C-alpha cells in the first residue's frame, strides 16, 4: 500500500556551523570535573562517531534500509550529523591544545577491534548502546545540571557542545529503530551493553585520567578519584534512563516520525528552539 506521509526531520540551521575557535580561554571552565568530563568527551567523539557510522553504514546496501525510505531518511541524516560532529570536535581538540594527548589511538584500536570481532548485528547493538549512553550522559550531566547555561563557561566552547548534544539526542533512536527492524531480542542488547560497559568505558576512564594528568600533573591520581566520584553522582539518579535501552519498544521511531515532544522540550531548554525547522517533504512512503 502506498501512503503519503510527511517526513518530519529535524534540520538545524546550525547544521554546518561556523564555530569560532580563536582565543578560547585556556581554562574555559572553572569546574574541574566538568572541564575534564567534556574534554574527555570531545577527545572520544571522533573515534566513537566513526564506530557508530561504520556499524550503521554496514546496513546501507541492505534492503532493510534501501527499501525503507523513512528509515533511509533517518540514517542519512544521522550519518551527515556524525560526520560533521567528528570534524568539529577535531578542530575543538586542537583549539584546546588537547590533540597532543594520545588517547585516540587507544580508543581507535578498541573500537576497530569491536568492528573486526563482532557480527554485523552485534556491532549495531553496541552502536545503539553507545548512542544510548551518550543520550544518558547529555541528559544527566549537561541538561539536568544546568551546565548548558553556565555563564562562567567560555561560550565558544559551550556553543560546540550545545550544538552537538542537541543533534545527538536523537541518535539512540535512529540506531535502536534500525536494530528493531533486525532483532528485538534481549541477547543482542545485552551484548551491546556488555561491550559498552566492559570495553568502551574502561578506555573512557583512561582518557579522563590522561586529561587530568595533562592539566594537573601534580595530584592527578587524587584529582581523578575525586572527579570520578562527582561525575558518577550525576548518574545515581539516572538508572531508569539508562535501563530503558533494554525495553524493546523504547523510542522506536514510527514511520513518518522523527522526534518526540520531550526531546523538543529539552532542546528548548538548551536554547535551540528557534533553530529547529521542520523539513516537511511530502514523500511517498511504501507502508
Ligand atoms: Fe555525534
Ligand atoms: Fe551519535
């Protein structure tokens, strides 16, 4: 049956933004654990994005995407956003002087090994688990803490994170929606969560340690321990958010839909409500 539906896709006017990386304050954020957390996130971004792009694009030629214009729209938008995030975070890492911290190679190896060792399906489930982790981190540590509006933070750096996290909020849904077309078992999701917790997160901890050592070489072990406790505290209240990854029906995008009111509410909070445009292409979707 052919139905005519509106594809509602979020298109940020900031999409290929022209960020200003000149003269960023050396100490762009006074709160040490937040500075370390977001710098580590920025360092992790290029390799993590490449992994999720590899895992999703492995299905590009598969009829599951090729023959589903709605899913293809989601995936194309997703890939375009991730490519841009990778590029901008490399620039930010350079502007912050962090590109000398050699952690990308550790992360790159871990994630390349996952691509090599996992089946296509398990690699995708792991990508979905990673995207859900990023979603939880953004919700619990960027939005709920009010960091997005902290006036003591250098606005040039904050702008990059606000832009990226606004787009990132939907990515868990794109990967979960693709996964749900292929497999709805707990087994695949459990394995994705296992890889995230036991393979990805340990490298993230090493990166946090290296960032601490880079900035505060004298007491970096003690500082890392204190900051990790502070960061972990944000997640205490968020167990239910993280656990939603295991609900098979959670945030699956229905054909013709793209976003949810709660995400648009969060975007408004972050300050992007005016930038969100609805691209209302009337498209033929084979239902
Ligand atoms: Fe991203
Ligand atoms: Fe993403």
